[in-house]
C-alpha cells in the first residue's frame, strides 16, 4: 500500500486548486481537517497556520515602579493584533469622555496602558458590553497602587498675593519666555522660589536645574496631594469660598504650570520628556496633570475697574463641549426627565443659576478641570443630577469615595460600574454602559421613587495575581500548548456551545434590597444619608424561584474578539460546559472543584509597612494560575435574562468570569482567556435575542 499522504504545505498565492488545511477547517469546522487522521502530527509551520491563525493570544508584563520600594509593580496585558475593529474595549462616544484617562508622555490619542498617569489605565476600564471590563484592567488591578512618597523637600516658595499669581497664570497661557533665558531665570528666582546656587559660581540658568528646584519646592508636605482620591475634585479648591484655601491652590497651580511648561520645553525631545515624567514622584506627576488640564480648559481675563483696580475673570473654554457630552450621557441612559435637562442646558432662562455654579462637581465638569481616574463618572452624574431640579436633595450623596452605589429615580435604577448590581444588570435588555454608569435598569419596590443607596459587597475571593502569573501569560495560554517540533492532532478539539437546546424561560422576577443591620456611623450622623443595603435578584424558571444574592464584588471581563473562529483547544485547557438551565443553580462548590484556595490575608498588592512586606515575602503563596485547574463554561445563550442569571450566580458564589459573545469570540479562545486571567468561569452569550425589545420596559 502507498503510505498515507497528508496535505502539502499551504500554497496561499500559487493555486486555488489545493485548499489549505486552514481553509478546509474554516469551511467544514471539522477536526481534524480533511486529509488528516487523529493519529497524525502537524509540523510547527502547519500547526501555526491551522491552530493559531486568527486565535486570540495574550501577553502579560510586570514592570517595577521607578523609585519605589521593592515589591511595587504595575501589571499589563496586551492582545496581539488589536486594532480599532478588533478590541475588547468600549468606544468613547464623546471626546470629553476620554478625559477619564491622561497620557502625559505622548500624543493624547495614544492609549498604551503603561503611559497613563492613573493606574490601572482607565481607557481600558470598560468592556464592549455593559457591566464588563477588559483583561488589561483586570490584570492591572492586581498591581500596586501608588507607592509611598518621601516628602524630602524643605524649600518653601516666596510669598505672593493672589492677584500676582493670577496675573502670571494669564501670562503663561502664551507659554514661557524661552527666547529670553535671563528673564526666565530672573522671574523664577526673584519672585517664585530661592535659587540654591545663588551664592555659588553656578546660578541655575539651565532648564534642567530649574525643573529640579521646582520639584523640590513642590515636594513640601504642606501642598495639596492630588494623587489622593479625596482631593481629586479640583473645583473644591479653586472655587472654594475659603479664600485661604483658594489662595494656596492657585499658588500651587502656578508652580505646577511653571514646572509643566519647562518639562515640555521645545528644546526637550519626546524621549527625554518620557524618561523624566516616568521618574517623577506621584504627587509631582498629579500636580503636572492639574496644570495640563488647567492650560487646556481655562483662560483668565484681566480687566480694570473705574477705580483702576485689577480684576480677573475665568473663561471656561470647553463648556460647550462639556454640555454636549452631558446631553449625550443623559440620552444614552434614557434619563426620565430629558425635557428638563434640555431646558437647563440651553441656558436661555436668565433666572436659572449658571450651570457651573450649581456645585463643586458641576464646576469641575463644565470647566473641564477633571483629573483622570475614578472621579470622572461621579462628576458627570452629579452634574446631570444638578441640572434636574426634580431630583431634589435625595441624590446629593453620590461620591467617588463610596463607589459601590446607585440610585432609583422615577421608574429606573442607575448603578456605578464599580457596583456589583450594575455589573450584573449590565447584561439585561435595554441597558447600556456609558462614562462609568450602567442603566437604565429595572425598578425595585424596595426603594423610594427617588433614593440613593450603597451596596454591601464583599471582596472577591478570586486569587491575587503575582508577577509570575502575568509574565508567563503568553507561554501558558499559547493555542499550541507547550512548544514542540510536532503537534499531535489528537491533542486538540473544537469546543462548540449547544445552540439547539436554548432555554428562553428564565426571567428576572424582582430586584430586592434589604438594609444591613449595622449601618456605618456616617449614615447615622448625617440626616438623609443613604443606607447600606444587601442586594439580591430573584429569577423565575419552570414554576420555581431562584434567589441570588449579589454578595461578592466580582468582575466580568469582555472576551477579546477572535478572527475566523471556531478555533481548536489544547487538551490541557480543561473545562466543563453546562447549559444555564441544566443544574447551574445547584453548583455551590465550584471554587473547590476548580482548585481555588483561600487568599492569604497577609498578601497585599501594595505593602505599606516593613511588617507586611516581611509577611508577603515569607508566606508561601501559590500562584493564581495554579489555582485554576478547570474552567466552567456556562452556556447562557438566548434571552438576556439568561446572562443576567449567570452573572448573578457568579456574584452569589464569588467567581469573576470571562463574558464571551459567540458572535465575536469562539469558545476555545474564551476558555484560554479565562486561563490567562486566572479565572475559572466563562459565560457564553449571544447578547440577547434580536427579537427582544426594551420599549415600554424602562421608563
């Protein structure tokens, strides 16, 4: 007998008469492709062509934070072949929404996660479907927060009157006097700060020396620390009724602008700027961010009164843009009182209070002086509430310092994307996610018609990622499996979800809230402050009621789209598939089945003391990827409520999950992404049925 002959190597451009194994597999979806037997092996090149082509591949990076103690790292995850049409990130509907992130070391439209000031990078915070995030953001959350800063500076600036400060800020809107170095030196050291080298033979004429001197002055501990979240609503300082607080802010702003313009001098190359900015202490970098946002969005006008006194007024250069972005935000969330919002934003009624004067949050939003990070969603939502008089005082307690919150207004509920209720209800029909808010979601009879609430949510028991988990991500999730010279065909299969038997019987019955027994002191001491609730969702299926408590603050990661799926899955990526109605409600020990162990309480992503650092280094911690020995693939196809139930099950038992729309991502790639993220659950969905309508369901 003639020996068995497999296909010749692929010929992409030479002939169409010999289909390649990849082309055959794509058409038939059969494994092995025609011409191969299960006992055959693929060569390295054939395996690359047939198994890897179009499959999602992931790479992780762990970078030490410059000038930080040992053990402080930033984590990132990137996708090969990511571009605008193939991404797991939500698009920004308005340019204003991009202000949630800030890249200080390059063009504003470049969104490499390691270039952003805020970490993890907020440009990656929201996945394509409501209530989801991205793999990069999930990985970044296991990295360190801001490392401790040593305030070594003892130099204080010279005293200045507020009018002097404002006058100089107005001049700096046109840039530094770089063509006159002597004047630049004279003003800095005779008016703003002392020259440490004034009594030596080498006064600080050089731009680099001046930058160091300004940094030294700004590291004095008495300045406002804008890296601290509680200080990131900037209008509380520049629009403060306390004149002393306002004076101190503008003094700090002036020094920050002087530093910012020197760092961005036309004589400095982009490479030099990046190197310097990456080495700055967090407090100085955030000062520079305030300066940048001020120069981009605010203008100062100087005029004289009849008594020949100088007066200053502020021009909000971005106000029109911010108004359009707020209107879009309200429209996307189907705000119940849209006529009122349009009327107020038009600003045609002279009796109405100016938009920016309604609150510190509104001043921050309409001025555009918005720092990147988690403050952004609260500024835009509170500004919207300020523009709707019908909300009254009930919704004035929303704050970024209490992110697990939401509210009911008329017949709708709205939830922060950091709140587990929003993460779960994001899968419901008619719900969208925009600028960090999820809504409009279903009404609940447990809350007043207009009421703000905070949700008790426990820390997710998902294992903490280690540098090894991140750095080895690409190797351990390679579609081929371990690198070899030959790849046995029998080591792979094509997992396909069951699209024939799909239930459409699961329905949300009720969104429930019960006040917790113990309320925080802030609730008891402040009249009208929102209560803390336990949240739950009841589901109906086949005459039974399935209650699910939203107990854990888990995350749902939008699966990265693959290309020309389905792809094959290496046997070592163990999984178990289950239909949404085939016993999922009875599984209550998946953490044990999948191999997860308890997270040691001594392990912290940001050690804050020598003691905790010692605990971290002496305690044996099993890497997160070693705790994922099997993935549960929940087939939540069909109506949207199926996916809501799957997410609620995850929140009830404490499992973060990959959410894969099978129209964009095949089952094999979603399972490998779960292994990349060190998660043990995948939710397969279709994004609801096309016949579903949200008309008449929400407000």
